[in-house]
C-alpha cells in the first residue's frame, strides 16, 4: 500500500499501450468488415464472437481468478490474446483470411479477456487505499477513453495505407509491453480458505459469488437493472457504424469520428470521477443520472434527420461522458461492498450475466435495422434505458445503499 502509486504507474503504462494497440486492432477489424460487407448481420456475428466466450465462461473464470495468482493470470491471458492475434495476422498475410476465421479468432481473443479483465479489476483493491478507488477508477476510464479516441482514428488511417496483417502485429507488441510491466510489480493475493484451495468446488464457489451480490441489500437490484440497460445498449452500439454509413451517408473516417467523440466524452467522464465531490457523492445516484443521460442521448440521436451527423457526434460525446461515469461508479460500488477474496468471481459473473440477455438483442440487430429502422431502434432503446433508471430510483433498498456510498465504505 505504501508504494501503491509506483505500482500503478507501472501497471497503467503497460495497460495504456496494450489497450491502445488492442483498440486499434479491434476497430480495424470492425472497419474492415463494415467496408467489405456493409452488412448488419456480419457486424452482429463479429460482436457475438467477441462476447459469447465471456458470457459462457464468465461464471467459471472468476473462480479460477480467485484461486490463481492474479498477476500471472493477467500475463497468461495477455500472452494468449497475442498468440491469437498473431495467427490472424498470418492468415491475412497469406491472403487466405475469411470472415468465419475472423469470427473464430475474435472468439479466442475473448477467452483471454474473460480471464484478464476480472483479474485486473479484482486486484485494484489489494494495491491501493480504499479512499483512492474512485480516483483510480477515473484514471482507468481515462486510459480507455484515450484509446477510444486514438484507436479508431489510427485504425481508419492504417487500414487504408497498410495490409491488415501488419496492423494486427501492433496488438502483439502491446501485449509484450503490458506483460513486461507486470513482471516488475507485486500483486498480493487475498487470504483464501485452505479447504477450498485443496479441493475445488466450482459450482459452490459460483454460488458464493452470486450470493455476495444478491445478499447485499440494494446491490442485487442495481445489478438486475444494469442487465436490463445492457440489453438495449449493446445492440445499439453494434449499429453505430451502420447508422453512420447508411443513415448519415458517412465514410470510413466518419465511422471512426463517432468512436473518437465517444472516447473524448469518456475521457471527460473519467476526469470527473477523480474530483473530490464525485468521490464522496452518492454513487447509486450517480449511476442513475448517468443512465438517464445515456438513454436521452440515444433517443435524441434517433430523432435526427439524415443531415444531422454533427448532432449525432455531439450526442455520442455526451453519451461517452455518461457511460464512463456509470462504469466507474458501479465498479467502485462492487470493490467497496464485496470482500476481496470474492471479487474475481463477482467481476467475472458481472461481465457474463450482464452480457447474456443482450445476445438475443444482438441477434435481432439485422431485423431491427431492416424492419424497425436505425433511427427508431435508437429511440426505443433510449426510452427503455431511461425507464429502467427511473424505476431503480424508487426502490427503498437501492436508495439506502446509495446513502451508504457517500464517502467510501468497507465491505461488511
């Protein structure tokens, strides 16, 4: 704890480069698929390939994250992702890459993320004082925001001047840097039950993780309504490129511009999380306000005429602010309300359970785009998100939990 700043500087430096290169590669693949196919169905399958492994494995990966050494779990996950990207790069270089192969490699990369993300999130409370968690959450949002700003812009340029095989190599370099940075830090592991360590009880430990969420009064409600919001957010996010290309008649650069302004908004949101008033505020109320703003931005985007691309950029930048604040505040709630030895399971299950209901929505995106219409889908999703956030405000246990998060509380 005494040297927590040095530890985080090392971790953040590696994560910044690794996240940036992954962002560039991720957007390059999406842009390549958009330009090559102009198909909502193809983009949907690509997103499903990226999400399904985390959905299916999330219940189980958290158990192993809590058992294994978290530093080596992150290094192993990053190395696996780099290996998968290297295989995809070879397929593009030899000219035999096909869309179904891209799907498979995206799914394999997702498996690595299913281990890396909860391991990283569960390690933070072990490395820094509790009073700094909101600030750290803000810095993490800033890192991801910087990558969301630079990633699509760089990706849009690179896929026009370079072969995809060389673009993909960036991700390998980023993984090497991130793993090297982790080698120089010590991440302590929380105390574990000896009997559990000797004999694995996977389903019992999964149940313990779920109980940690739903036994905390109010937290289960927030978790449930977050699932509802995600059900509407992810399909809309998958339609961003098509909304730009088909409705606003934009180009590849315009697709990247949407992601850039969202990233700029997220950068601002991450900065806001670090101010003192935000760190001491009612974090449940922060989550609800952010969700309402995000829903409103979707609704307003759907009401724009085809000539309103500038308005779309403005609304998406404000949506980025709301999204970053929502995620930062919710992460801190989990980190301060749940004991550290269960956090790996909780974060893994959070990623899995919140994504699971969105799969049917993603499968319906091509139907939505062709039958409901892109603008109408934005309006419907935005209205549903606002309704879920407003309803959550009237649940007594949620309001009580919110009052307990004014300042920072330790797990009971």
